[in-house]
């Protein structure tokens, strides 16, 4: 059974298409008009071993915020679609990722109950812009949008870090690895990994 999600969203601010195969090999094709965000989504796909296509265009001449947010929304929706009834998955996953001086921890519960906790980023992240176009203050917004629209409980913690590039990259890789573990089939589970019988 293929676990592929494909969602398209068009607004006055952006046009976004996301396709994700949860059982892929990490093949990515990312174009958002925000180069550093492309790099982060590429890392998310490769470390999640997801085949991921993202094609987005938006009003980045005004601010990258709309495009970044809308891509995260659609990515969450595509993940939710790909998961189907969530039968036979592990449900929980976590990952620790070092990136030189930075260390990020991500924990995912494919719970069906959206929640996002994001903590520990150094203060420099609040006013830093990577490559002159990606404000790292958007990281929290990306993870909040992904969790809400993917119906995930997502915790992302930065345990150490100075360089905003390294901190951000560790976070995206950690989320990709944690989600990979959570959505993987578990041969010991034939139904839904919940006492409620649904996720």
C-alpha cells in the first residue's frame, strides 16, 4: 500500500504544491523561492527518507513569511493524507541531531491531537536572517504549522548552539528523523497503536 500525500493550495499570497511519499528513499525536489528554506526542506526529506516534492511561488518580494508558512501548512496536510488510517505505524519517534556546536532534539507523536512545543533557541535567533532572506524567528512558526496541519504532537528542543544556521539545520533534521521513526510500520502492531482504537 502506497503512503503518498499530494496537496495543492492556492491563495492570493502563494501557490503551493507538496507531494510526499513516506516510504521513499530521500529523493527531493524543492523550489520555494526561499533558498535557505529549500535547503532545510531538503534536509528534512533526506533525513526522513521521504520522497518529497515542494513547488511554491509567493509574494517573497514583500516578505518570505507567507510562502514559508503556507509550505509548512501544505506539508502537514500532505503528511496527514499520506498516513491514511495510521494502521500499523510505530506512532512515536524521537531523534537527537548534532550540527557542530548545535544539538537539537525532536519528539513526535502521530496522535491526531495537534500540539507544538518549541524551546531552547538562543536569543540571537530572534533577529537573525540567514542568507539575507530567511528570518530564523520563523522556525517556530514552521513547526507549529506542520504540527497543527499534520495532526502531530511535536516537541522541538535546542539543547546547545550558537550559529543560527547550525541550530536551524539541526532542528529540521531532527524533526525529519523523528517523524521517520514515528510513521515507520511496526511488524508487531496490526491495528492502531492506541487504547482508543483511533489516532
